[in-house]
């Protein structure tokens, strides 16, 4: 049942565009700071990960391809060109998220609350992760922006919002949706 909901949300996000284009409003809001920015990892072709996934070994995971690397750089450039202040960049422990964060922002820290729970072996951690992420956001206080590089399932669970690879979703601390930016 959990996969049906994720698949349904994904299909709806393909056929129904519920996000706005990158526009002056979203950029202006980011320039004002104090926003929470969810970024789905950049393009990493495929679905899920091999059964032998080891979070310490990137060669056991689905990874960014060259287009995903370029997309990550484009994300970083968007922030730099628009002089968007960043307090902290947190990333899932998956290599495709860490690489997105590294190519986009150079510096990042990993945070387990952003890890994927798409596959059965990780699903048992879902509630604990989501609670720790909500707690982190609740305690976060900065005039700059908080960047969270994560996965479709985490963004979907937190915001009830389907994303494409490399999509940036901006909210305020009360979880009010401000807008999204596609980076492809």
C-alpha cells in the first residue's frame, strides 16, 4: 500500500504540474532568507537501489550521471548568481544526495533524517527519520536559508508534494509552500 501511494503521487506530479516556474517571487523570497529549501537529488537514472546497497560504498548505489552532475552545478549557480544566503546544507547519506550537495554547494553535512525509506530494508526507519527532521526544522533558527538535499519519498512525506530530479521546493518555517524551481 505504501508504494501505491508513492507511485500515485509520482504519476500525478508528472501529469499535473502543481509547481510554479522559477520566478522573481521565489528568488526574492530566498533572498530574504529564513526559508527551508528541500532539493531532490539531481538526475540519477533508475529506480531504487541494488539489494546490496551499502551507504559507505557509492558503487553499490544508484548515482548521478553526467547530466545529474551538471544539474547539481546549475543548482549551485542559481544560489550564487542570485546572492542567496545559506545557513547550512544538510544531505541524506546516499551518495547521489551527497554528490548533489557537493557539486552545488561544496560544503555539506549528512543528516539521517533526510535518508530514503523507499526500499523495505529502510522503511522501518521512516517514522523516526521524519520525526527527527521535523524536530530539526522546528529548532532551526536563522536569517539565512536551510538547504535539505534528499529524496522524493522524504519530500512527499513532509510536504505532500511530488518532485522531479533536482527540483527545489521552498517553504517557510510554518511549512507554507512558497514555490518551486525546476533545474532541468
